[in-house]
């Protein structure tokens, strides 16, 4: 069980050692970002870094992370990570500033109401079955690509259910280029590089324009049809604020791109890591198979099955602990403030990392061990286990994403054993989401 995190002040503050002239900590951070961050708590609870010309603070203690995430008026959206994401998501829910957030969140919350989940889950189950239907015994698949196809199909279907072939809308290709583009831009803190006319930057801008065109056409079709299709886009179109105002087409576009970007890559990353972890832990995989055989007897998982799949849910929770897809986030300080007894000036960038917290040995005993059963007793203090963030800006799609991941792991593992091709260990990409680099696996049909 993780230790309680609350400590009485003072919280320590320091500058991380090893800064180079001009570049500061940027080379160390870009080279091995996850290990670099995980090493920061050794220097203090609030650690200063220099990333090129940019001075940033990293909140390493759960108490400080809790304050950072719950005081969203003081610690507003902005800074290194958010500014890059804003280039694509505009002023959608995930990137809008505090001043616009309450209105948007109130308008969009009904789209993720608990009552809607069974309907989305039915669509998810169909898309999971459809995406995995062509798989054959002995096939070799590129696992991250396959999981990305699966979550694209699910997200597109739940957004645009009325579209005849939502799963095959050409959002996949644009989103792939956009997610990689955002990832690269976040990891490149030096200014100006993303405006150079490189092929990568040109591809990024073209993909952004293509996606804008697809959503513009879908919005026009939906407005013309005027009925509720029980999907996310229908809720966006019917959302009204307190004054009875709806969202403009531009606002709906930003929300659609936000849902796509926030929902596809994150869940795909979690699913890909789950197969790596299960293959490396055959005893846990056996127990998973036992659970699935008892509950599903070989059929795909449905929403009603979720309460009977506790081990599958713990496997997803533990995967999100070891590999939180949203591993690094930033905030910008709206007014001079103090954090943990230390002055932080207005305009400063603060970072927090779920990866850093989830790998602290004082919060999660043997943090590198894949141990789904720790969740039988673990009750982490707020700010300790944060795969979905915390406070007013907590993930609006947390139940959606978790349901999708549990249904996908259950449906696939019930029928297939996924065995990564032996060779080099699977490593994370250097990107804004904690996704694995491409790796292949062999599919073996299970005999119950
Ligand atoms: C495993 C899957 C997912 C993970 C790990 C994840 C993680 C997160 C995190 C950490 C945040 C907080 C960001 C911050 O504090 O700056 C967030 C926000 C958000 N997520 Fe997710 N997410 C997942 C799935 C989804 C899905 C499926 C959707 C939508 C379909 C979604 C939509 C959003 C939105 C709109 C926000 C912004 C919320 C706000 O600011 O009010 N996410 N997500």
C-alpha cells in the first residue's frame, strides 16, 4: 500500500545538477526524458530546470502536485507542453484557459455522463470485434499500429456514429501525423524549429488542414440531418450554456480534434504496454485467461461483464501506473504565488509528471514491479496516482478510456496470446505520450 504523501512543510527546493552552458538540462532531458524525470525527486520537492532559455519548475512531491492541479485559477493551462498542443486543439476543453473552462466543461459533461457509457461500450465492443476480426492464428502484427487502429475506430465511431463507416473515416492518417508532430514539438523546447519549412512540418500542417476539412463536412452533415445519433458529436451540437448559446462550428471543431487527440493515442499506448507486460508475466497472464474463460467463455466482452472482470481492470490500472500515457504536463503561473513555501513568479512554467510520481519507491513499493494485485489494497493519496490528472481539469474521458481498455484487453486476451517477437526490449518513444516504439508480436489463437 503506498505511503501517505502528506508531510508537514518545509518542502525542499533545488536546481537540478548537471546544467550545460546555454542548453541547460535540455540534452539530458531529451536524451532520456523518463529516467531524467524519475531522478528529480532525489534533488528536492520542487526542482528547477533550465531547458535552453526556459527556466521551469518540476513539482516532484504529491502534495505540490495536488495544489498545482486543484488550484487551476493560479496554475492555469499553458507552458511548454500545453502551448504546443494548443496549436492543434485550439481552445478546446483540454487546452482552453481557466477563464473559458467552466462554461465548456459544463456544456460537454453530459457527453460523458455515466448513463451514456453503456451505449458507447456497445459501439466499442463492435469496433474491437471488427478491428480484430481479420487476425489469423500465427499472424505477426505491429502492436502499437494495431492498437492505434483499434482506438481510432472506437473514438471515430463514438464521435460520429451516424457516419456510415465511422471507423474507416480518413481521420486515422491525419491524426497519426498530428500526434507525432505534437510529440516532436513538445520534446523540442528550442523556439522556432517547428516553423521551419521542413518536410515534417509541412506534413504536419497539411494533416491539420485535412482534419479540419473532415470535421467541417461532418458538422455540416449533422446540422443538416438535425437528429440525435447518441454519439459525441450530437451532444456537442445540442450543448447549450446558461444563456442558451450553443457552440460555434469553430468551437465544435476544436472539441472534436481534442477528443480525437486526447482519446486515441492515450488508450492505444496503454493497450500496447499491456501486451508487453502480460507477455513478460506469464503467471499473471494465466490468471487473466482463467478470469476471461470463466466469464466470457470465448465471446467478446460487453459492458455488463465489467463487474466480473476485476483482474482485467487491475491489469489496466497497473499498466497506467507503470506507463502513464500522459506522462508530462505543464501549467503556467497566473499570479505571483508560493508553492511548498517557495516563491514562484507569475509567468513561470511548472511541470508535473505522472511517470515521476508513479515510479517513486516511497509512494509505490517496488515501483518497477508489474503487480496488478497491489490494487487490491492500495488507496493512493490524491496527487499520487494521476494517470487521468486531478481537480477541475481531470480527464473528462477517464471512464470512457478505462472501459475501452478493459473491453479491449478482455476481448483480445480471451481469444489470443500476444507474444512480442524476441529481441531488444520494447522502449518508449520520445514523444508527448508515453507510447512504445514500434514492435511486432505473434498472435496465437487460444484453446480453452
Ligand atoms: C487511457 C486513456 C486516457 C488517459 C491516460 C488520459 C489522460 C488525461 C489526463 C492526464 C488529462 C489531464 C490533463 C491536464 O491536467 O492537463 C486528461 C484530460 C482530458 N482528456 Fe483524457 N485521457 C484518456 C482518455 C481520454 C478519452 C478517451 C477522451 C475523450 C474521448 C479524453 C479527453 C480528455 C479531455 C477533453 C481532457 C481535458 C479535460 C479538461 O480540461 O476539462 N481522454 N486526460
